[in-house]
């Protein structure tokens, strides 16, 4: 066993080619910030990616912060949103759905953060979306989002295209609602 990192409450880890070199990096999404307390968990999460060294079991995996502002990060998914060859990260948190896009710099990588939706913010203890997944239904590329937080059984899944998700950020969700009630394809 070899320790890669020591971030408490790691909940999702996922591979993504952040710098477009056709070699994956590791993304680590803790579910809550260090020492966060119920019911609102008001400590932000360190969303991190790790460089994989040439000798993964001998050298340290260098951590890099993608974002340190979101609380209760429950779901992440990888998609090349802008088809530039670098993987982008979709994140579902108490604060909504965010898209993180890397840009290669002379030294390292910088990130652009875009809020695509807020989700249900009425119940402060269970706010925002909980899961997000990029995939396909048939040949149709689809973003799947679960509404609300923590109640996957009773909440609905929404199926949106990239364009529909981008458009939803301009709408105001009605009470007890998350994203526009659209659309199941397939
Ligand atoms: Ca890479
Ligand atoms: Ca991209």
C-alpha cells in the first residue's frame, strides 16, 4: 500500500486527462471540509488533482488545488466540455452544479470555474444537487443530475444535454425544484 494523499473525507476519486497529454491524472473530491459540522457543513472542500510521478510507488504524487470554495461535494464527473483535448470536471455540491475547465500555463494549470445551476436551495440542510454523470443514452450525449440532496430514491433524475444545462443557469428554479422539468431522451 502506498499513500497518495491525506485529505480527510475523500468521497469521489476519478481519472481525468487534465493537461491533454493522453495520460490520466487523479482527481480527489472530499465530501466535506476539514472539521465541518452538521447540519450545514460550512467548511469548504479542497478539490484536488494529483500528478502521477514516473515511479508512482516511490515518488510523491504532487497535489494541486482545483477549488477550495464548495461545501458538501457529493458527485463529480469527467467530460471534455469544450472538446479541446483536456478533460473538464463537473461537480455537484451544496452550491449547485459547477464546471471546472483547466488551461495549461507555462508552469502548471489554471482553472476556469463556471456555475451551471444552483439546484434546490430551500432546505439549507439538503441543498443543491447530489449526483452528476456525463454519458450517453443511445447516441445522445447526456448529463444526468439528481435533484435535491441526500434523497436519491424520492428525487428525480434529470437528463440534459450540454446546451440545456448551460441554458438552465439563466433560469430561476421554482420552489422545491432544481432544474427545469425537461426532458428525457432515449
Ligand atoms: Ca495528462
Ligand atoms: Ca476541455
